[in-house]
């Protein structure tokens, strides 16, 4: 299966490592890294490390493409990003021993002509043998309905669609008549959409049922330290893997999406998808930058993932606060 990753709003991730972040204080950085990023780009990078080629599509600022071009040149990623006037935004990730603080910029505005040209290129490459990953935020002036519109057009062409977004683009995609085959919200995003607090596994399951009934074949709800809930026609599984070492949380969610894409491409069972997506995410926590460890190391983690079948009366209280 051919995998296309779509990044409407790519970013250069500048990760600054401190001993301890103190608001209002002057800090001396221990390390600074700059990596090509944006959700779809991160997914493509993880898939390349897994040994799976992909095609990267999106809108990239023509003033500062060097980090992206260097990433693509040394990977199994085909660069089909459309260069547009202006610079790609820079997102700051401030990492200390306790946490990661994100400062994400909105990005440069795009024109309707640029969005139309990108949509046409995505459609031209999509077909029944294609998985399209729609990931991340949308830039200013881009219609928030873009993911809903793309999903309908791509599914009409027989392509499979995996969506990972938030805010208005996610809300409009979930309100559309045609849903993606795969959705990956976190608990907070799902609660925002459903309008209720999701304190137990039963609450999360209940919130996903309308989406499953309307055509979402695979739904994955990330639950922070509680793991992730995976739902399909095969049932519902809670997957969790203890994290032994966290170097950076940057890109862990994107790695999970890459694991889902890899599982969908191999037509994997629900358990295999749960193991692989969880292993991708945990493996990413152990590395700084956009990459995964060697595939053998990821497979070893996949075998260690704890899988529990759950029902609608699951009693567990979830700890993620969003």
C-alpha cells in the first residue's frame, strides 16, 4: 500500500534543553536542536526509519527549506511538498527535567490557489491502494473544513484516510457525512467533541460509538500515562507499555500515528495495530529529534506491550488531564 502524508502547516522544531525552566528567569541552554517537523513530516520520518517509503505532501516555505530537504534526501521519503512564498514557521520546544513546554506559531497565511493546487496533487496520487495521513493544524487563511473536504474526495477515489488533528479542523471532519477510516484523538480532544467528561474507559467507549456507527473503522484514543484505547470491529483493547527512559516527548504522538499507518498498510489485526502503534510512541520517547530506533528494537518493544480486552463497563479511572 502506498502511503501519502499530508502536512498543511509544517514547522521547524527548535528544541531547547534546560536544567530547569523557571518563568521570568534568565536561562542558559544545555542543548539546542533544529529539526524539520510538522505532524505529517514526523510521520513520514518514522515510517522511513521503519523501512516503509512514503510521499510527503504539503505547503513548505520557500525561504527556509534546507532542513526538510536534508531529511528527505537521506530517507525513503519522496518530497512532493509545494514550495510557497515566505518562511516555514519555527515552533519552540523547551525541555527540562520535569516536562516539555511547547510554543507553537500559527504559520504563514496561504492562498486559496495554493490549497487548491495541493488538494489536486493529493487526489492525483490517491487511489484504492493508497493510505493518506492527514495530520496537524492548518495555516492561517486555510479553510478549517479542508480535512472534511479532502476525506470525502479521497474516500470517493477508494483511498483509506487516517486523520490526526484538533480544534475546528477535527470538529468539522467529525461532523461531516463521510468520516476517515481511522481517527486518533486524545482523550481531551474526544471530550471536547462529545461535550462530556471522559473519566472512565466506559465513558471513552461510549463517546466513540457514534463515530464507529457512522463509518470510522478504527479509532485510537491516546490516554497519556494510561496508554491508548484501540477500537474496531474486532473489539476494544487497552494497550500500555511502561516507559523506562524519556529523552523527549516531542513527536511521540506522531510516532503513534506512524505506527498506525504501518499497521494499516500491512492490514494488521487490532492487536497488532495496538502493539505497533504503542511501540512506535514509546520508542520515540527515548530519542531526541524526528527518528525511531532500529526496527528490531521497535519490534522488541511491540512484544512487551500489555494488552487488555475491555468492555463498556470498564471501571478504570483515567488520569490524563489534556
